[in-house]
C-alpha cells in the first residue's frame, strides 16, 4: 500500500462534524438532509448521501468519526491509487448509498421511518481494514479486541438486534455497509483474499 496522507479522511470528518453540528441546532437543516423515503418521490435523491453527514447526537457523531479517523487512513492509502486519487471518497460515498438502499426498498412507503448517520460507510471502512489486518487490536470502549473477533461479534449483534427491531438504530445499514466494504475492496484487489487468509492463519497469541 502507498504511504499517503489521509487528507480526504480528515476532510470528510470535518465536513461531517460541521454539518452535524449545524443540524443539531437547526431542525430545518436536519429535516432536509435526513434519509426520509417519501422525499424520494419529490426527487430528493441527494438524501442517499446527505443522511451520512448528520447524526442523532454528539455520541453518535463522535463514535463514527473516531472510528473513521483511526481506520480511514489505511483504507484511503489503498483507494487513493484509483480514480484520480478520489478512490477513497467514491468508496465512502458509495458505502453510504449501498448501506441504506435495502432499508429504502423496505420502507419506501413508510412515512414514519427515517435514518441518519455515517455508520454504513464507516462500517465499510472498518471491514475493509479487517481484510488487511484481521488480528490488529481494535479498542471497543477501551477494551482491546482483535479485529476479526470484533467483526464476528459485530455481525452477530447487528443481525440479532435487527431481528428484535426494538431500537432506533438501523442495523441493516451496518450490515450492508460492512458487506459493501469487503466486496468492493476484493473486487478492486482480488489478491486480498489469499492475503486475508494468510494473515488469519498467523494467530499472534
């Protein structure tokens, strides 16, 4: 991988923080940017992307942006080799769209349903990172967890919580974002499959 600066990662974080902070205090901004399926009937397809730049609260924003900061640099150094150095930005925005699409198809006629946050794209970044370094430690609430173990627990929890359906978290977006991150990265570089399994066999403990 190329050792490139993560300017696009930082830029995405700054834009997301600024827009989210504005939306916290201006409900009309939040209402315009949040993912609300009936708005698609008005041609507001930009919400497939804009929903990823607003968040429910400060904790939601902080968790997503910290995760993006720590893992985005590695994935950006890989993706910046493509599409005139815009590869990572396109990968990230594609993650927002791909992650929310199944939810849109399910709720497209539901006026009571809405979604927001960068979690789908952040999951794409995180799971793409796991392809490169499955045994790297990820700190979850200050507890070190190997990335591959976290991935298994993350998927299991998202499936379980999604089936319960008693929270306001869009677990479907997390799962589809994670799948997008893995699939798209392998399509770009198929040699990551043997790399991943070789790394997986090298258990460090």
